[in-house]
């Protein structure tokens, strides 16, 4: 199976395959035999080749297909999905609140950069260095936690992230009988920034939405 990245460079309805197969597909497209049972798709699947049904909008590219099928491209369900959605294209270029949602990844990048930058600066002070690296790593956990629909829909992925950081705080309390200065400064700061990021996303103030729309184009 060819890499999905190559599909973005190919015309709609074609994949990288021998010249004869591509010619055969073009012939099938000009003389469709589909009677509602997706015969063409089924026959090509049996031959082990990817088939992309002709789209009603020739200008539509394969971006949607690649994004949706990259986890299981080549499987029966994925091929049927490809055929259906290229026959009935829908515009899902961005999610509804994609412009305001940019506050989350942008905030993550800023927080991670600051924490890791400080860890590098204090690399000769292990008590500071290791805690800053731990915080920097935890700062990116909102992405995996956000894969859980309930946490994402209720904006609780930051709470789950902070719970992991609290494990480091608990370790300090058990071992050192005190909370290290890094946690005492960084954790409250993180909570404030996280609240701001969620507000910009869910609240979607006009000025921030305008910035997001300009960035997304």
C-alpha cells in the first residue's frame, strides 16, 4: 500500500498504480457499471487496489479522505467510506469552532516552550531541572486526555492534566515533607493560563475568533 502522503499529489480518482490499471479505472469512470451495489469498488477491492469513486465535485481534493482514513486505509470499511464520501462530498475543512480552538494548541506551545526553556537554563540544578521537565511533559497531556469524548466535551482535559502534576506534588510531600518552589509557582500559573485558554475557546470573543479565522484562511 502506497504512503498516504502520495495521495495528496494525485488527481482525484487515481492512486499510484501501474499505467494499465489507471487506464482501466478511467475507462470504468467513463462507462460506469454501478447499479447501486458498488460493483466497480468491490471488484477492485478484490484485486487489492484502492479505488476512489468519481466525485460530483472534481475540484475536491483527497484531504478529507486522507484525514479520515489514515488510521485504517486499505481496509474494507475505509474503502467503502472513501467511495461514499467522494460520491457525496461534504465540506468539513474545519470543525465549527476551529478558529477559537486555536487557543488550546497555541497555549500548549507557549507553556511547553517556557517550561523546557527554563529546564535547559537550570540544567545544572537538578532539583529545578527535573521538575520543570516533568511539568513541560505534563503540559502536553491535554491532547491525549482530550481524546476521551466526555473530557473534551466538558473541557475537563486540563483538570486531568493537573491531576497528573499533583502526583509530583504528592511525591514531594511524602519524600521531602514540603512542596518544591517549582510546583508552588508553576501549578497556579498553569491553572490561570488553562482557564484563559478554555475561555478563548468556549467563550470565543470576537477579537480572538477574527484572529483564528485570519490564521485558518
